[in-house]
C-alpha cells in the first residue's frame, strides 16, 4: 500500500489511538459493534486506485450487457419475482481481493458482487472519524477522501440522498430489514438515520391497505411508505420463515431502492457470465461436466445467495460436491481460488490481507451506476468476512483513504 503513509501511521500507532477511534465511532452512531473494527485505515496508493477504478468500470460494463443480463435473470425464483424491476440496480458492490501481479505490482481480483446495498452511510462516518484521528500524526493532517469519480463529501451525500430517497420526503421512506435492532449492520442503519433522516423498519411492522403500505413514525403518527431502501437478505428471510404483511409478487404502490430482483441477478450467480483478466474462473455446479483434478487446492465452493461468507467452503472435496442435491446445484458455484497478497504491513511486521469493496450508486434520474465509495476488510486467515477474524488484531472492518 502507500508506504510513506503506512510508515507514518505505524510509527505513531498506539492502543490509545485505536481505543479513541473505536469509542468515537460508537459514540457518533450510538451503536455497539458486533463486528470487529480494524486498527487502521487502508492507505490506497494512486496506481492501485486507478487500477481498481478501471477494472470496476470494465466489469460493470459487462454486467450491463443485455445478452448476459437475460441469462442472469434466470436466477430470480418465481416465489420472489417482484413486479416493476428497474433497468439497473440502485446499488451495486464489487469485492476485490488485492493480489500480487506477475510484474510485482498490486492488483485487484474480483471475489464476488452484489446488486444490493452495503454500509453506504457508515463509511462516511468511519472516514470522518479516521480523518480526525489522523490529525494528531505528523504529516497526516490531510484532506482524506474515500470517494471516487471526483466526488467530495458533500457531493457524495447528495448522490446517496438522491439514491435512497428519490424525490420523496424522508418520513415516507424506510430502510427495510428483518428486526433491524438485531442486525450486525445496525451501525449503518444509525448512520442512515443521522445523514438522511430515514428510519430502519421491520417489514412485519408494516400495515397493508390495498396496494399501499403504511408504517408508524417514532412519534406514533402513521404515514404511507412511498419508497423502500431494501436491505432484506432473502436467504435470512427464507431461513427464518418470517410472515410478511405483503407478498413480494404483489403490485404495490411503492418504489424500491434497489429493486429486490437485483439481489438474485447481480450476485455470485453473475460470475460465470464475466470474461475479464481480473475475474477468476467460475462455473455453476449445475453446469459442471467433470470435477477438476485440483479441486481442493485451487477452487472454493460458494452458495450464490448467502452473505458475509456464509456457507463458503474454502477446501472443497469431491464428496462436498456430491452432497449438493440436484435441485440446488444451480444455486452453488465453483470459483477459482484467489491468493491474497499480505500487502498491508502491521505494527508487528506481519502482512495483512486486504479486500476492497467498490460501491456503485445509481439515482433514478441517472442513466448509469456511479462509482462512489469503498469499504475494506482486513484478514489474517483464509476467510475475509469480519466474523472470521475475531481472535486477531489488525483485522476487520475498515475504509480505504487517499489524499483528497
């Protein structure tokens, strides 16, 4: 990573700095974190930033290809096919492992993607707090950015507000997730309320009257829900068997951001449709003609529609493939293993693996998704999800920063 900034940060690092950062982030969001916060931001050098941007836009262009989209749409289950699908999703995430390229440079390799929101609001607050913490370190009192496409902080907030709210008043927009208070992502829900005035609401709390949905404001007043910032993860909804006051297949007088069908379309399901040097080889288990001889060494087995690394098998064996029932084989893929480079140097001299999520936003009045911001995950183990690194330091949730 950016060696000059890394050396300055590591030379000044102390446990007190991390404690101050964690405490301030929790104070601003009035939230306790159930996932681990990393001790450091990721200082992304200009050459890697440029490479990330270029690769992300090239992959996005392939995802938008009409012929490929038709194939991807076959992933939408009939039981969850929601009317009124948008031409493109309001939110999309591309997750890149940072690897060592053949020429010795750092390079991105796509790990997975989602037509679904991420920690859109929390990353703003995380960047803000780190910016203040870095003021105390010599040579690091800079105008820090985590935004792409030339966006400033205010411009990003405007873009995110347009994407989440559309043209609606915040009181008629809800962030919808199952039992929001129990979700690990609730610090982002808090940031969404602070920055955009949108409350998190469980769908079971909604009331349906004809084609319209209503919810109660904290004051007790009931208002119509005109737009839903959709954060429901369908595999959680299916697993819990939660009964909803509406059916996703119904025609409702509501706008979606993003439309629920994109959860299925742009996902690991899309990987076999991509052809790019930064995209590892992937094949649906249903399309597998023969099992690779190097299966355990060079492949991972992934469910298409799980989140946070759920169900991923990093050392699959033939019997693991055989255990996938015929009816479910299209919902799993084999993906070529990516070897992360331990590119971030910690204070103890060991290298840390880095994954960078590039986050696209598309307001209703824009024709194309806009590359807007990032989040990072740091790991010392085989899995990058924050749930898999609880017993280590210098791992977990972070943000990529550069000089603004």
